[in-house]
């Protein structure tokens, strides 16, 4: 099962987060939300959730938004 871990405010931010997670060995998906045109959900397999949350914190701290 896939779980949303982050909602990015733009496609650029979503791509950056996805690329960083891929580089860390995770398997993220990106999909556009149905709520707002310019929001994108980052999803990961539920089995990766705990590890991804730690890495995501570091990514977001260093991410240019």
C-alpha cells in the first residue's frame, strides 16, 4: 500500500524531493492532487515509511522552495 508523506507546493519541489528520495534508495511516486492544480503528493510504500520520514526531514531542511 502506498502512503502520502508530503504534499509539494509545485512540480519543481515534487521533482526535487522525488529525486532525492530515489538517490537515497527509496521508491517514491508523484501524483497531482485533485484539490489544487499546483499541488503534488509524494507517495512511498508503507514498508518504507519510517525510514523515509527521517530522510524527508533532511531533504526539506535543505530544499530550496
